[in-house]
C-alpha cells in the first residue's frame, strides 16, 4: 500500500498545473517574445523591407511582422537595436482596433489584465487611470504595466482619440528593461 501511495503522489505531482515563473519569455505575442532573434521569424531582407519606424537617434528600429497575425491589426511591431546584426528582440507590440467602441476596448483590457496577472503573480503592477497623452489632439490613454523580477515588462493600454474615434485601439507591449530605459530617457529629453 505504501508503494501505491508513493506512485499516486508522483502521478499527481507531475500532472499538477505548473506555476508560471515570472519570466517575460512566458508571454508571447503571435509566438514572438523578447530576447530571441528576429531572424527566427523573418529573413534579413524581410526585416529591412518591413521597417515601420526608426527612432530619431537611430538607436532602435521597429519592423512590422505581417505574417499569420490572427489577432492583431496591421501585424506585430518588433523593436531591436538598429546596429545589432543578431536582431535581438527588445520589444514586441500588438494592436487591435476598436473604432468607436472605447468601452469595448476597456472591457477587453480588463480581461487581458486578469490573464496576465495570473501568469505573473509576483510581478509589480502599475495602473494608470484614463489620462491625457499630452498631445494636441486631446488623446487619452489607460494603461497597466506588469514588471517582472528582471525589470522587463508587459503593458496593456487603450488609446482613445476623441477627435478621430475610429483610431481607438488596444495595444499590448512586451518590453525589455533596456528598451524601457531608452524610452524613458527619450521622453525626458
């Protein structure tokens, strides 16, 4: 009987649901996460042909991954250091348009935040209520950021454009600590 209970213990233990480590690579957007090479998803030629944005100081570049995106409008944005020949992914972002339905955006944001909270249970969370973006168009954002132990982050935000509500959208970002520091320094300048 003792042997049977030992086997039952091992069987139950091995099939129990795993607790997620607070590793940002547990979170993917269309199968893409930070820390990997963009070359795992696109050829160098495709990367260069799909550049969507280069930051003014040319330190980082965003390329748009347009293949098999089931959830996100206009593909997935992937950021990497412009001079990095390995194309290590520093940021991934997916966007879903909500048109005139900003309340639908907020509802979906809440659902996604609950899911992320369950994945990263020991993460530090920063919530921002609906606030102005500071641009002249009167746009507003509502954002929640989840920081894991490494300093990397996942954020979920709804952007609301009162003057052009057809542009309302939900955005999910995975960002390395290095890209976050860069973006903060860029905003402060």
